[in-house]
C-alpha cells in the first residue's frame, strides 16, 4: 500500500483514501508518504502530460471484440457487491476498489496477465487501473465509461 501511496503522491493525486475505503478513513496528511525530490515530481508530471489521452483505456466495443474472440483476459469489476449483483459483464471478478489492497490474493499472480478494469462510469476503475500498474501489472486497461457505456452500446450483462 505504501508503494501505491508514494506513486500516486508523485503524480500529484491527493485522493488516496479511495484505495483505503470507507471502513478505514485515512486523511492524506496522516499518510506516511516519503519526501519526493522536486525534479522527480516535475519529470513524472511532464511525462504524464505527454501521454496519449487513450493510454490505458479501452472502449466497450474493443472489450466486446476481445471477449467474442475468446482472448484470455482477467475482467475486474471494482464496484460494490450490490452493484455487481445488479448487473455485471459475464466472467467478471468483483473486487471493490476500496478492497484491492487487502484482496490482492483475488488478482492474477502473473504480472503479464491482460487485465481490463471497469466500474459504473469509469472513475473508480481509473484509480484501480493506476494502482494495478503501480503494483507491477504490465497490461491493464480501464474500460471507458464503465458498465453504463457497456449497456448503452447494447452489450449484455448478467443479472
């Protein structure tokens, strides 16, 4: 968790409590995040500004094509259990974003696993995607627009 907190702090993301969840309120000021040299912060921010806007993003249509083609991938739904039960993409594993740090055992062991993360609208899954990349997973994508965009595109959900 400290590695993730440090990486997010370098990127200037202050909303670290989203990874801890509502059960463990952690004010950012109370987190022990190491001091990061200004030149490192500037270099990372400059690199992040120059990333393509669709980097680490996948459209619902692209995911549907991969699933239809039978591509092996790990589909991670980071919504709450009640949201997951109300409708999910077939084959998805539910690990709420607030529980990722404590439920790493539910994630693939192989860091080379192709992972697609989604939530309701794409916000929580962006945090989860960033956390998984920082934890060493090599191929992680956030499904743009979440389950809302998936259903709006006419793709089915399991209820």
